[in-house]
């Protein structure tokens, strides 16, 4: 039994919270309530200590050195690759490429696979739920290659119009790029159905897993996706690192994303030959300490149990949705039946930024704005939303504090 569970298998939230030093503070004289987890989750002590241990105990560059510190750092770095391979059930460790995060993973695929395989008149399909990171890279490569971008419409409840999606697929469709779960609305997309339909016309599929990684089971082999990108900092890990999964056959055929050290086999002024995967895509000295910390974050999730975490977070989301819906002039944005723990809303007559500032005065941290999904906000005819996003260390009492604050704001502003 995990130390974070009781004898009945119920999560011990107090025990879980004890792992997160940042939670135990006051903001503006009030206990911190951290509801900005969709932007970045907090880090358990084991992650912080592991990174510190690397810099204090065996800081060295990896793969190239034969001395003791270099070998220890290399071993820890590659153990993290193995852990991520298991976390998403990739077929082999060579299919895991370390990146700066989901954004770089998407850019890598757009730049390397896209530039090589797209031609004038080809089509790329994305969805109306996408983060800018899964829009702009495709716009750049589409403009360069003369390809066309098509967009899956979003229905009133924040789900994708799957009939429209299937009608968009043609023999010109080469790439489909969608998120597993929406960062703005929490909507969980039917990615397996999306992938199967895309493969039916010969298209390759990239899944943006940034919001899914901490909440949903991920099995890239069962999904049969071609690429899957995640960020460490959304999964209780450090910022500035992440991973891209790609099928071996695709990665081997793709040109390098960047040039430099590590990604080469031999260099001469006449010709350079490139390294094997995954190193072909890992030019230069990587973010070694944070990659090692990433492993500990995944181990923390595995120890608590992702299924148990998801069940508890769903309970929090349902509780918050019910409470918030009763607030005067409240409009929930995104009411899909299947969601990760994201609650997005607006209150008529009060700007989201003002709500965010006034909640912060009460120690409640939420995100306000368009959440890097401007086209989605345009779809709903709004500037932005207030977004409260929950993690396993949050509580119903914290939700009550936010709801009390919202009610006070409405009374004050109305």
C-alpha cells in the first residue's frame, strides 16, 4: 500500500500535501489556495531534492565522459528515459526524445516531419480546442510548404464535432494534430477515434498530451498515435523539460531538428553523418538535472496511483462545478461530460482579470485570460475566462474558500 493511501485505499490528502513545501504559506495574509495547476503543478520534495542532489553531488555532462561523475549522471539521465517509456507505454526507449516541453516537441515534429513530408496542396487538420503551441508551428510550416490548415469545429458544450472532423478528412490530409485534453476547458477528446479515422486516409497523428499526462492513462501503443508530446512541469516535475514520443520508423526517417554536439556520428568539413535515435534529436547539452527530476515526478504519480488521483480530482471538479454554478450571473464555459479537472467560467459584468485579482487578495490563485487559446475564446464570443484547475493536493475546503470569495466579489461588484 502506498504511504499516501489509508488502510481503506482512500487517498490521504494531508499526507500528500505534506510532500509539497510551497503549499504551506500565506498569500496576502491568507492560506494559499493554488488552483492554477493547468498552467503548472507544484513540485514534491523528492523532485526538488533530486535536482539539488544532482548539482551538489554529481554534476557532469552526459554520454561523453568516462569519469565517475559523468557515468553516474548518464545512468540517471537514461533511467529517466526508461521511466517515461513505461509511463506512456512506448515500445522502446529509443522512441523517447527529451525536449524542453510539449511546445518544443510539437515544433520538432512540424519542422522535421512536416518540412520533409508536406507539399503544396496537402492538408493539416487541427482542432478549435488547440493551445497556440499546436496552432502556430503548423501555420509556419503550412505557409512555407503551401499546405492548407483545416479546423475541427467546437460544439456548444466544448466538445469536438466529430462528424465534421470525419468530413474534413481526405486523401490530401497528411497530418492531424489535436490535444488529448483541453487546457482551457478540460474537455477530454476521443483521441483513439481521431487517430483511427486519420490513419484511414493515410495521415499521421500528433497528440498534445500536456494536460492529459497528469490525469489520464496514456498508452501510445494502444492509441497507435504517431507522435505524443508531454511536459514535465504539468506532471509535478520541473519546468524546462519534457518528452516527445515518436514511432521508430518515423523518427529514423526524419532529418535532425537542430545541429550541434551529441546528434552526430562523424563530422568533417565535407560531410556530417547523424547519430541514431533518440540522440539525433538531442543536440547540445540537455537539461540534465531536470530530466533526472522528471523521473522522480513520474515515480511520485505512480506511487500515489494515477487512477486514484483522477478519481479524486473528478470528485473535486464535480463539487466545484455544483458550487460555482449557483453563483449569480455565472456562466460555465465548457460543459463536456468527460473532462480533466479544469473549471472555466465567466461572471456577467465582471472582467475575468478583476476576478483573478480579487481572488488573489484572498490567497486564491486562479488563471485568467485566453489561456493561449484565443481562437477558442472567439468561438464562445468572450475575451477570456477564469480558470480554476485542480490537482491531487487540493481540497473541498479550498473550493469553498474560492466560492466564498466569488460570492463576495459579486456582491461587491454588483
